[in-house]
């Protein structure tokens, strides 16, 4: 990881399940994440959204997308001993994130047709609270 000029941490984590033909099992996930697996499980419980494994291509690897109905809310991307979360936030959600004190995550983030891309590594328990805030913002906007 490295910091941008605006202070946000930009993730460069490599997906643990690149070129894996099938979605990872619970045992595969636990082995890849190691001690961070507890944070993954804690985040899943805190967010309380149904998840499904998804892979756009073998080169991209597998990620778990958490959904509300048909709407993709957040992606969990497993790495070796770490995992990232990824959001696509619309303009109103970006404004709400700034108001919620999360400007360091959205300012300078790349904008795509789907929204502003916010991606960061979950490394500590306090990161789960940040993910929860962003999930609430995404669901509300």
C-alpha cells in the first residue's frame, strides 16, 4: 500500500484466488487470510448483507460481493493475509462520505460510469466501522 497526496491509503493487494477455477471454500478462504480471517468474519456479521462469490475473469480472481436485493453494495477481495473492500459510490454518496468525515477516502478517487471507486485494505478492527459507515451511506444514497 501507499498513500496518495491527499492522505488516502491506496491498496495494491493481490487477490489470493487468481486463476482459481471455482469459488474458494471456507477452508481455502481461512487459509489465505490467516489471522485476518477473524476480521473478515466480523465484518460480514457487522454488515449483515448476503454475499456471493463472483469472478470477472481468471486474471481478476474471486471476490465476494455483498448485496441488498439486486444492488451490489460492497466487494470483499481476499488476498494473502489481508483483504480489501471496494465500493462504487454515486455523487450523493460521495458527498455524504465527505460529511461523515471520510473525505480522505473519496477525495482524489477515480471516477467511473458506475461511480467513484473507493478501495482500501481492512487491517484493524476500527476499519470495520469505516466499512459500516460506507455501507450505510451507500444504502441511503
